[in-house]
C-alpha cells in the first residue's frame, strides 16, 4: 500500500520542475522495545548503551512547483544507517554493530514561507539492500521501513541547505538476546534520525 501511494506521488508533470543532486550526513537514534516496555534508548544506560550511529545519504531529487509558494519534491537516495550498542558479552564489554544499506524513496510537500526559507513534510519508504554485521546478536532485519519526516530548507540561489527529522513508523529490526541480565523475548528496534543535507537544483528554475 505504501509503495502504491508513493508511486502515485511520483507522477507529476516532469517537464515543469527542477532536478537536483543531493547528499548529507545523518545521526540515527534507536529505541529498543519489548512487547510491553521501553527498556532503553540512545544515550541511556539500561542493560547496555545504544550510541548514535553516524551515516549518510546520496541521491537524486525532483521538485515540481504548483505555484510560487507550494510544491512537491521527490527523491531516490542510497541511505546508510545502523546501530552501535555497547554491552557485556561473555564477560567482556563489546561494541555490537551493524550497518543497514537502503534504497530510500521520498515524497514531500513544500511551502515557501519566505524567499530563502522553506518547510517540507512527507513520507519515505526505506527498502533494505543489505546489512554489514560485526558481533551482532541473532536478529531479523525488516525489508521495508516506512518513515514520516519533516525538514527546514534554507535556499541560496540553486543550493538547498536542509535540516530534517525522520521518525520510523515500524520496527526496522528485531533480535533476541540470550545473555545473563536480559530477557529471552524479542526486542524491537525503532529509529529516529536527524539529517543535515545539501542539494544543487538544475533545470527550469521554479521555486
């Protein structure tokens, strides 16, 4: 259903808009839930420490203007994010790490609140391409992660500088821990990300 909605959003009249090359850095924070509780989150110290994970993205985008104020943007990005978790495993402190690689399809609605400043809100579908693992407990990575997002954009001619927030709507991964001090039930990993990005727009100069 999510892909169908995004597919419909990706059918504007492409002859009236601007393409862009985009990229940036992300910092991902993780909440870990059991069936009934929220044991720990990024920066806390309950049964281990989940550290923010630094990653990034690069891709292409398209902006379709409806007027001088309202427009839609669409993008296809390679996205890298993951988890760094410090915990005691076999009587030694280890950093458990895995990196997720995604194809991220995004659709956003934008509004220009001034000549230089825009606000955008939308949704993304992150499709898992692969995982790099290091000292990770058994866990299952979800193939699709739907995300809600918002960002503020500062424009300098054809350059867009963006600061945004993404909130995962479902668990991006699950795993089971068989270690003293942990319950054996599954743990569900939910993620939120902050990104700082830059894009260069070219083509018809709209918004």
